[in-house]
């Protein structure tokens, strides 16, 4: 795997276009069988519509790309089969929750989800709810995922204007630092209380990261690369 590259940008220009994905069309039968197997393992996953990207360009503090609609089954097969279409990438927003005492807050995905056991910031593959006209609204996606996964709303935090775009192979994580006006232990307790009220929460546990020693193998490389930048060696 290539080393992560982090681009710090001020604007995202992500157009949504009606593009036919050859991978999804040509391997439809295999994709359908693969998804059926995954559903047997985790019956709660469903084949909704998602958005994937292509033609990413970083220049002068801007990120531009084109997104297209496909089904979750095709995305899952593309991911699980080692990203056979190299022209496509998975680009999504993440709310990098940072507390008043400098801790970052991450969630552990519940066992019924497609990423069970993985630990990262609130996020989600973009879907049709994130489209505004012919544009993908990643800022809105971050707000939506934060509320869905943690119960936090825009009234609870201050979002920094810049984006830290972490490129790791076929993945681009667009991270926005979200500042909470509360210490880590309070933030964790508040999110845990919200999870306890839900019948089937997306998260099974909340983790605080205060430095490099808190990183674990279950955190994706794009997350650990971001944390390494935030806590440089002294």
C-alpha cells in the first residue's frame, strides 16, 4: 500500500453526474451472489444507493472530483475484491471530534454493520441524502452522520473551515475537525447515554485518543495517518 498523502484544502467541488459503471454492469451476477453471502453473515445490511468518486484533483487548496450513483452491493464487491477498477475511489466525509482537553473521539462499529469492529470517526459512504442539485454536500454528510451515530447536533460543536483529505490508495477521507466545548470523559459519557437509548445503535463502544499510544490495529490507515499529523513526535 502506498503511504498516505494528506491534502489540506479549503473548498470541495464534488459534482454528481449520471455515469454508468462498467464494473457493476459487467459483473452483476457475481456481485449479486457476493452480496447474498454477506447478507447471510450480517442480515441487517441492505442494498441502498451510494455514491463513489472518480477523477480526483487537488490544486491550490481545492479538491474537485466527479461522483456517480451505484448500489451498495457493487461498492461492497469492489472493496472486498481489492478495488479492481482503479479509476474509482471511495471518498467520504468524517467528523474528527476533538474535545476541549485535546482528545479525539472515535466510535467502534457494531457487529451488525458492514465494518464491524473497526474504530474511526463518525462517517458514512455518501448517499442520495447528501446530494444538493448536482453537487455532493460533504459538509451536510458530516453533520448528518454525527447526529445519527452520536446524537450530537450542530449546536454542540464548532466545525473548522479546512478539510484534511487523507488519500490512501482508493480511499479519500475528507476530515473536518469538529471542536466540542467539553472534556473527553464528558463527551464519551454523553454519546454512550445516547447509544443506550437506541434499539440498535451503529456504534458499540466509544474510544478516546489522546496520543499515539491510543492507536490500535482496528483503526484504518487514513485515521492513524491523520492522528500522526495531529500528535507529531516531540
